[in-house]
């Protein structure tokens, strides 16, 4: 970089102090010439501060725009996340209802099986009774002769057997029907379970995406704050050198402004946010201008 970019503030403040002493000695023309002697330095610093301010504003806007984009992305993903969560809740409700339905069917099947077992037991008893009535042994023949209404008894038992068989067929049909319903219910349950797993995975992906965006947003908010602080710092430099530039343009009439400017530079009260800080560190005007000079040495501003 050119030498004009180095130690400019040191040269300017030295000239300003000398000019103040010359004004005190009633040597205003000499003071004017002293200030004019660093006109190039003041001009460079003024132009550089304006360029850096514009650059800082652009950078600040980029960060702000990026944060806005991230917030919009977060909102979009969060909306999808909520929709997915609603689907999961609805599906869990459906699965819960299916489970209730499944349990009811299982209970019904169990009840039918108990009835079937009982009817099968009765059928066995009735068949045994019929076999006894149809027994052709001599003892049975004598018993049959002595028994009244044997044919009627046989017909009655046969009727019971037929009723038992019909009842058993009905129960088997009912059990078959409920097993079919149970199978369909199980198939639906499996499909719902697979869908639930897919939605849960999608939900996790949304959670990861939101977490990453929030982390990035947090970093950018920190960068944005630093960027704002830097912009404020550079703006103070631009205002200071803008003031010197105006004084330089009207030096014949405003040479006395030098006294106020030097007085402000001598004030050690920290009022300016430091460059590249969190905003908690303040420095004086003179410290800020010395630092600004150092920043220019490492910047690309010519």
C-alpha cells in the first residue's frame, strides 16, 4: 500500500495540535497552512471512511437478508413439522382405535370359541345319548320294550344333534368372519404402523433442520451485532473526517474549529463502540481514530 495510507491520523492530529498552538499565538495564516499541509491525508481518510462505511452497510445488509431468509425457512419447515405432527397425532388416534377394535374382535372370537366348545360338548353328549338309544343289544332291546316313547326320544335327541350341528356351523362361520376382519384390521394396522414410522423419521429430519437453522441464525445474529458495532465505529470515523473535510473546504472561515476538534480528541471519555467487539467495550474518539488508521493499513480501501 502507498505510504499515504500509513500513520495518516498521527500526521493529522499532530498538524491539528500545532494549528491550535499557532491560533493561540495569533498566527491564523500559519495555522491554515499547517492544516492545508495535511489536506491529502484528510482527503484520503475522508474518502476511505466513506468507502468503508458503504462496504460495512452492504455487509450488514447481507447478514440481515440472510437472517430473514433463514427465519422464512424456519417458518416453512416449522409449518411442515406441525403438519407432520398433526398427521402423526391423527394416525396414532387411528391406530389406537384399531387396537380397540382389534381387542374387541379378539374378545368376540374368544367368546365364540367358548360357545363353540360348549356346543361341541353338547353335540358329543347328544350323539352318545342317541347311540345309547340305538343300541341293539339284548339288554337294550328289553330296556327299549319297557321304555315308553322310545321313538319319540330318539327323534328328540336327533333334533338336538341337528340343532347342535347347525349352531356349530354358525359359530364357525362367525369365527371365520371375525378372523377375516381381524386380518384386514391387522393389515391396516401394519400399513398405519409403516406410515407412522415414515412420518416419525420425517419429523426427526425437520427437527434436525430447524436445530441447524437456529444454530446458524444464532451465529448470524452474533455476526450481525458485531457488524452493527463495526458500522457504528466506521460511521463515527466518517463523521469525524467528514467534519475535517468540511473545515478544510472552508478553512479561511473555519480555522477556529480546530480548537474544538482537538479538545474533543483530548477528551478520554469512552463514547465509541470498539471495532470487532460485542458492543460492551467503549473507547475514546482519539483511540477510535488511531484504531481506524490501523484498520486502513490492512483493508483494501485505496
